[in-house]
C-alpha cells in the first residue's frame, strides 16, 4: 500500500480517491477524475472546503485541474501543473481547453475586442495559459473571443534563457502566502514560476524543491547566479555570488539583498541557518512553498 505521507500531491481521502490509486491506498470509493480548465484569473486552492482556510497555492487561468468531486460550491481535485491536491471554487472551473500559449509578462489584459481602449475583461498573470486561434496585427485572438496583446504571449514550448531574470521581474511584488501572481507571491511560488518559464520542472513547496531541484553543493563551494539557497520552510535565488533574491515575510515583498544580511536576520528571527544550496547542471523539461 502507498504510504499516505504527503497529502499535498496524493488525490486520496479516507472516503474518496483517484481511480488510478486503487490497490495502492485505502478509500471507500474510487473515481475517475474529470479534466477542467481554470476560467477565473486565478483560483485559490485550499486544504479544506472553507473560504477562510489558509491559501495553499493558486491555479492560474487556463491551467488544468483533474476534479474528483464537486460539492457545496467546491471542487476537490489535483492540478496537472505540479500535482498539488486541494479544494478550489467550483465556479472558477469550466470545460477543458487545449492551450497553445502562456503569458510571458507579469500580467496582461484580456480585451473583449482588439482595442486597448476597451475595458478589459480581466488581467491574467505570468504562466497563465490561453488557447489562441489566430493573430491579427498586434493582437492574439483566443478561441473564447478574448483578445491579448500578442507580444505578451509565448508558445507553450518557448522558454526563457535565464530564470533568474524572470524572478527579478517580480521585485517589489507583495508577499502572499500561497500566492503565484504579481499581485502576491511567496518564496517557492516565485521560484516555481521563474523556473517553469525557463522550462525547468519545479514542484510547489520549498521542502519539495529542496529535495527535487538541482544537485547539492559542497558547503565551501563558491556561489553563482541561479543557485538556490534553502532554509527550513524558505527558498531564495542567488542573483549573483553575494545577492539573494526572494519573497519573504520580513519585507513582505520580493527583494534583492546581500546574502550575508539575510542569513544573519533569518537566524536571529528563529528561521535557522541555511540548510542547503543546490545548483542546476542542465535544464529539464517543465512538468510539474514556504514563507521566509
């Protein structure tokens, strides 16, 4: 039997589990999930079906969720992006859509017609996915009628060369536990978003990232741009050998600061010492948190 050690990525409860887990976990019933797409700018995912429950992560527009149950206004399912499991507002989900492009800027507007003078329908964030039917001049026209500034989008298989440069765009973004957008982001959400834009697979939470991203460096190894520094419950990205880039709960925003200052402050405030530093040897195809 599969050990229920981490419910964050296991679509199983005592009363209900995904059909593909039958024979591996114990549950009263097993169901085949239904693929749905996020139709809100972003949808909060929580550990329990309660609007007051803590935010675990966010599903962005156009991302796919495999739903195993809908009840009382909530959908219990698993994000295809990183396998995270939880409860989302059922109203934020719609019919599945085959996306062709992703948002490649911090935020872009969805207009009702190809004119920047019209009131936009909504603003969607970096990493959101859209299904583009055709491009007409400066605008990319989506299958649902929404119009996007074409140069704000990138094909799903087009990746950025430097994930640190992507993370640097978020400097001064407010800190939000569980956030993944330029309206609010947390430390591991920043790392995941930047890495995925560069085509590097990244799980959601900082403890997962500390186990699964890159390879560990020796304690005396010189640091360089792109190294990932981990504390218990926190991740930062090295912008250079001496500068840490991170979303954190001290500044309550994304900042760049001297690594030595961050190390000293985090230790003084009970966050402990750096547990590990990890480095990527080579990018891997994208698939798939902490506070600081």
